[in-house]
């Protein structure tokens, strides 16, 4: 609940309201009127605000906080009118399971209130007249765009800077490629970013997804990216979408977009983005990375070959591992994501690039790159004059969710289950007790001594290989097979 009042804040009563026995932490922030500001003695403060607008925006901030942090209870009260020294101007209280989330939530809320709510503060000084402070129209409180982008404007000019400011870019995926891409585009002054990602942050993401910290684990990546980018770059408007791109929602997310950055890690999403970008005549930049190898290319309608010109048929969903299973260095994704952002800036500014007509392949081990020419296929099923665009997109290919793919808590309930570790011997740094190791490279189901109705649980490091093997065994008639969702890394053993 967000409230504004012209009466003294009753902190004791507010604290009493925040009782939830499921919470292990009660964290509060109280902002008081202090007696000095920038070396001048303060006599009093006056706050002015628009009550309805303030409460509406405040409630929006609290809803965002609830999505970002595991908040059980929350209250915020802000004063308006004249306040004397020592009086409480604002109070924030949250109840969470653990103190870390409580501290983070309090800071997020008060910072957002100060930045977004229509509240103005006037300081009255002992030795002189009053002055409005923290006002966005006051020169000494403003971050000046010309100063921020002065070095860049030497290259792109003021016209180029205005072009970047007017651009609307959709970033699909807020992971290893999406983080550096978004960071560099915001830093360059791109005016509008829409970030779409339905995933929540995991600890294993942190080494390569550099917009996030340990305290963010469990939060939606899109919201976390929005919060961090707004802190770093106030000139960019960020929209966060906490759902995955799908055939059902892609049209609405392309509305008003000038350019797409494909930062996904699976073929199904890349084909979907390509096909709809062609249909809507929207340029895009696609990048992908596999261990020390990376690829990047750009598409502009009627100028470039699209993805299906060179790869008309989508490969099977499990034919190539993602970073999750194959591994990747964080520095490598930062390099490729930065190249992707640079390419996006070139397209926004209307500059030519070899990536328009070539796929640029990077060898991050030797630091060499190899351009491979892409030619427009006059019989392309998507971008040619005879294109039919009658593809069927399977949600399972985009975001696999098999019925027999369960998490560790669910699988533990299966009595007499046999656990089969299909990782190679050298991967065994995290082991489930009593599991039998049959590496995928020489897997033979006959090696498993299971009765006809006895559950067999497959697992690997991240869940990709076990999912693929599960589908294969199911197709051969094995009915009691399960796979550990997200692999052994999702299991916290003591």
C-alpha cells in the first residue's frame, strides 16, 4: 500500500501492521528532515505533490518491487506540506523471508519513489531565501545529455545522436548476449529499449550476464535489466516484458519497433524472429555463440539475405547445445554482444556494414574473423516474391517443457526410482547419491536393471542432454522414463 499524508507519520502503527509470521526479516527505511544541506543550515522543508498521480505511480513501483523481490508485506507513506527538523518525510517498510531481499527492496522502492513520483521539495534556509531542490528543471541537478555523449557525437554528429535518441529497439533475450547489447545501446543514447525475457536469474548465469548481481537471483531478468539500466543511463526509456517471445505474442511486441536484436540461444526462436521480421519489414541483428566460436549477421528488408535464404529448414531443437550445456566464457559473450550493439548502432544511423551481406564468423581463441557471403535466395520460403509463410511454430521447440521433465523435489517423491547420470566421467563435480553413471557417449538402456514399471530418472549437467535422450527413449516405447529439469546444477545437495 502506498499512501500520502499531510499528518505526522505514525511509524509504530505502521510497523504493527506489517506482521507476517512467514517472514524472517522486517526492514524499514525512514527519511527525516535534517538541519543542513550542502553546507547551509536548514530551517524547514516543504513538500508539494499531486496526490492521485503520486499514489498511482507509487502503487506501480510497489508492484514492480513485488515482482523483483520475494516481498510478503509492504507499506510506504510519504508526507507533504511543511515539515520541521527531525520530522519523518517518508517511511518504507517491507517483510521478506530473509534480510538481504528486504534491504534490496527498501533501496529499490525509495530510489524509485525519488526518481518517478511527482513530489517536489523546497528547502528554507536559516541565512537566506527558500530554494526548490532536486528539481529536474534546475540546471545543477540535471545530468546533461550533451556532456554525456560529447565524445560519441564527434563520430556520429548531433544529427546522429538525435537519430539514436529516436530509435525503438527490441532486445529478445536478456542473457549473455542481451546484457552487453542492452548496456551498450543505452550507453550510446538509444532512446527506447524493449527487453523481452521470461526467464528468472540463476546463480549459474552471473559469470556472463553482467547486468546482475548475486542479490538479484530469482528475479525476472527483464525487470532486473530495466532497473539496472535506468540507474546507469537515465536518458533511455526501458520497457521490460516478463514473458518469452511466442507466435502468439510476437506481433504485439514488434509494434512500433525500428530494429530487433536477436540474443536468443535456440534455433526455434531465431527462425520465428526472422520470419516475423521479414513479414513486418523490420531490420534485425542476429548473434550466436558456441564455446569459442561465434557468428553475427544483419538483415535489412530487400537488401540482405534472410536466415532462411541460407538455412531454409529449421534443425531439430536439440541438435546444438546452448551455453547452458556446452559452456562459455563470460568475456566471450561480452565481446559478441558488444559487436551486436555496434552493428545495431550502424543500422540505426544508416551506415553500411559487411554484416549486411556476409555472416561474420569469429574465432575467439585465435581472434580471427571470417566473413562468409550470404546471397538472397529467389525461392526463399520467407523473403522471396513467392513466399508462402505457412510455417507451424511449436512452443515445445521454443521453450521445451516435457510432461516427464520434472524438478528434483518432484522426482524425489518417486519410490524405488533408479537415477542414471549420463554425463561423461570428467564432469562429475556434483553427484546425486546412489546414481548410476552411464555416459551418453556409450549409453545402452540394457545396462539399466529396472523392472517394467520402475521409474528411471535421467540427468545431466543442465538438462539438455537428458531431455533429448528422454524423447528418444519415449519414441522407442520406454514409458517410465523421467528427466531432471535444468539438470544436476539445479539441485542443492548438503
